[in-house]
């Protein structure tokens, strides 16, 4: 009776948050999910290690939460990457007796690439060798700064075995989801992601999907890029037959003519509407322009030994200039793996290998994902080529001047320091990226936050007019400076 009362309570969020559990093998990801779900997934898996991605829903204090259980073994990096990319909140499980391990670092990189909030669950607190400070220190060395260690990432001590701290963890998931202000898009056209796919000898092709938008009903025509069919049955993760499934809900679909691929997007449509050839991939550029006017190149570094890695990363820092920045997404020792390629694909990064192997299967995947991989045996060759690449990219990125203005006055107001300007050439617009010049020397980039003319806020400052500009960030300016709007 008590469970029934909990189940009928209204959700406090616009929709159920989708939570992905990531971390190193054997750190207790599936055991944690077992405890939450009150079932025994681990015993069904070969060797106690999760062999597939599963998605499940639970109700905690009236709030429905969707969990994606992702594999922890290196061989399943591609599936873990896809799991991270469909989530709203990521839980990073780190064993208190083991600390930060290679796949912990790999998981962190995927979470950062997915750009989702992270909660750290420090597991196995029931063991006498548990050491929370060691875990937090190890995380800080990877760039994850938890509370008390200079950052704001929440780290909770738990035991998936005894249940210690699990209620607090679920509470934190709901809180983080509230802060993320999730949108209810159940009224939008149906869209889902294939989480799992198999061929059942009795029922035929089966696909587990996670609904991202809209609703799916029995009888709907469903299609992905390479598979299609008519929905014959919808089965919840608890085995219940449904007539309809909605947003953030994982559900098994029976009715595909052939099994769709994991990671494919599913929509409603007839078979004849299928695209026969694969659509072009939308990829992030290798060289990205940032809000502060800088350009950035993303790198994944794999080196043979720690000494080489340290020397390379230190030397790469010196390649960054005022116009361009080298951004290291991940740096590790060991051969280049499929997981590295998938991470590079999702972050628009180049993989740099130093004294390491590039297996054929990894090379083939890199070609398929259109990821650039460069291998070197000499550090000076690596740095020389990268420097040339940065220079050519920077040369190819020529700024177009949209307008110029002279700073003729400055004002301190309650909403910030205002630059009184006269536009002498072209135009300046709200949100334009700008460069400031003093005595022909560039003093710093910024953006135009707002423009005022005769006490009214406007979007455009026209040539010949006088305006007040509020600039983004703590940028210094003075009478006599020149503001240049660029694209």
C-alpha cells in the first residue's frame, strides 16, 4: 500500500531526468543500480561485468528517474560514449579503496564532452581501506574539483552494498536536475535514441529506445536511418505492456523489420521515407572560435611513457598565443583506442600519438568517424607540425571589421561601467565581438552586452551617432581608446 502512495505522487520536475552511471570496471556501478532498483542485474551478467547498455526507471519520493547503466569494460567504450551523450546528469562512481583509475579518467573525459552536470559517488565506504581524501585528490589531478578541494562538484560517500548514502545521492540527482531546468518536450514530434538492439529468436528484432521528445504509440510507423517498421508492442523495462510511451521513458519496441544500430535516432515515419545513404555527419570544427575572441584547437594526447607525456604537454602550453589556444581534452599513456576516437569525434579533437601503436580496427574507426590521427616518434617533429598547423589555421581565420568607434567618455553606473562612444565607421551591434585598441596596441577582446542611445536601449549603433556601450566582462577602457567590432 505504501509503494502505491509513492507511485501516484506527482513529479516535481518537468520530466524525469536521465542519469548515466560511469566509472572504472569493478568500482560498483551496476551494484549501485542494483541497490536502487532492488533487483539483481549483476548476477545475470557474464563474469559480473555489464555486457550491454540497459535503461531503467525508478520512483524515489514521488520523482521518476531514468537510469542508464553503461558498461565498464574497455571493449565497450563506444557504447559508454553513446550513453553519456543522451543523459541529463552523470554519476561518476569511484571506489574509495581504489581511487582514480584509467577508465575513471576516460569516463570524466566523456562526461565533459557531453557537457552535463556531474555527481561523484565515492563507493565502497563499507571497506576498512576506504580513503575519501585520496579519491578527492586524485579527482583534482584530473581537473575535477570537488567541494572542499577548490571546486563545486558534489562528491558523496556511499556504499552500494549497504545502501549508505544512496538516498542522499538520489536526492542530489533531483536537485541537480532542478538546477538544470529540464524542458518537457512531450508535445514535440517524436524522437528517441536506440540504447540497445538485438534479434530475439521468437519475437524478431527488438530495440530498447530512450524517448527524448514526444510520444510513441502502438501502431505508429517508426524508422531510424537504416531500419523501419510498425510498432507491434511497447514493453516497459519491468515487462509491462504499454499502449503509449513518453518523454525520458526507456521502452522496448517490437516491430522493426531489422534490428536498428545502437546510437541511431528514431523518429515516426514510413519505410519509403528512409534515407538510403548515410546523412553527412555534423562534426565540431577542429579550430573553434571562443566567446573571448580566442581560437582553440582540441587535442587528445597518447604517449608511450609518463615522462614523454609530461614533456609534450609542457611544450604544447608554449604554443598557445594571444589568438589561439591549445586545449588538451585528454592525456594518457598507452596505445590509441576506439574510445579515444569516439571522444575525438564528439569534441572535434585531433589525436596525437607519441611512440604508441595505432591498431587497424582503431584506424578504421578513425577513418569512419573522420577523426584526424597523427603519430610521431620525435617530439620536435610533433611540435613543429602542430605549430605549422596552428599558424595556417590562424592565418585562414581573418577577422572582418564591422565598425569602429572612439571612446569619448566613461561613466560608472549601478549596472556597470559604460563607454561613451562615437561611431566613426560602419556599425556596432549588440552581442558583437569587439577588440579594444590603445595607442594602436590591442588591449583585450570582449563583447557588447548592451547599447544605449538617449536613455533608450537599442540593438544597433550607427555611423556618426553617439552611444553608451556596456561591455561583457571586466575589460579595461579609457577615453581615447578605439573599439572595433569584428566578425
